[in-house]
C-alpha cells in the first residue's frame, strides 16, 4: 500500500446534510483557505494538492489554538481559486508548506513502488519548484517526514501483520511535524487524538487498497501470509466482523480522545462533532460497501483516488 507517512484525514470529513447552512459554509471556507494559501505561496499548480487532510488540520488547529481564526469567507464557484486568502498567519503558512511536503512524500512513495510510474514522476516534476521552496524554508519538516517514511518501509520489510502497529508508525512523523510546528501549544491530549486519526487513516487505506496492492505485489498488512486472497469484496465479506471490530475500536479511541480536548475548542464545535461522531462511521460504511471515493486533484497527478468525499462542488 502507499506509504504516505504524515498523510491522513482523508476519511475525516463531515456528513454535510447534518450541518446547518452556516456550518457547511464555514467548513468549505477552511477547505478553500488551504487552496488560496497554496496559490499565493507556491503558485497555481500546487493548488492541485489541496485535500481534505489539511482541511481538517486547518479547521481543528484554528478552532483550538489561541491564535486560531474563525474563517467564513463565503466560498463559491470555480473562480474561487482566484480569491485572496482570508487569513495571514504563521499557522496557515506552516500548514501550507506541510501540505506540499506530504504530497512530495506520496509521489516519492509511488515512484519507489514502481519506477515506471510516469504519473508520479510528472507530479514530482510539476511540483518541484514548490517542493524546493518548502524544503528550503522547513527542512526539518521534510527530514522528519522522510525519516518516518524510511522507518515505515523498514517495518513493512519485517512482514508486520498488525494494522494497529503499522498505523502507529505511520502516524508518528505527522506527530513529530506537529511538535515542530506548534511547540508547547500541542500537548499529550491533542497528540493522542491525532495518533488515533493516523491509525484510522492507515487502516482505511489498507482496506481500500487491497485489490491494487494484491495486483501490484505491494505490502499490505491484511495481505501478509494471506495466500487465499481473491479480491477485496470477498475479503470484506469473509472478514466483516473482524473489520467491523477494528473500525469500531479505532473510532472509539478517537472519540474518547476528542472528548478530552473538546472543552478547549473555541468555535466550530458542531462541525468537528459531526466529523468525529458521524463522519468517521460514514466513511467506514463507504469503504465496507466498496464505494469509490471521489477524485482529488492531487491524486490525479499520481493516479490514486482520494480518500475523502467532497463536501460538494466547491
């Protein structure tokens, strides 16, 4: 499977039908804000990397940190990409750079898995100026992400079969970057919440990538020593109780961690409540049904499907 260390939140999106119109608009504003900062800081091509992973990080950290902002810039239409950002602060600047570096890692991983991956190589070429600038300004982020990638590869090589263990390794570089990014503003409670998100994203990716990984002979914890694997649908049917138990445990861990930090949120309670208490389960049901997640522009570059569904046409 794709060894996207630091990449997560693709399965942490709201069920918009249960949000008020105001909350729906605010959620989209955070999505658009990520895109606007990518354009202003790195150019138009890097806006292809906008994704729901960084949207959630943007939403959560703005909602809980003292310097965070409530963003409500009334997004709308295709020309929204040309609008100016609504915030100008260090948090968004760092999250934007992190978005670029995570995309770099994803593309590097795809090329490492398949040296003939032309889309991955073209993606790296297209993003090279942005990657170079982000690496120059935040070399410590890039170092931590790549060290996490190498460690995850090492553990894969041991044939580890436990998806929880692999999820913890996958989440670690993200936590290390957040430590660098936020310093003493991130504590053990927030760290534990995001560790849960990292495990969640890894396990969901592993399930969704089963057919692709089996076809390409790539590592996947669910495929280790599994000579009877036929296809993903059959695997899910045969292991539905095991998969449901795994998903339920991770969701409960995230919800328990969130209950600890929720009183500290300054705003956007309803949106984040929706994502954690409803959105996670909705994403799990989509994966079990075998639904294809909607494409993201970033993954259009490297040939992968996005792990999140759009809130609507933004």
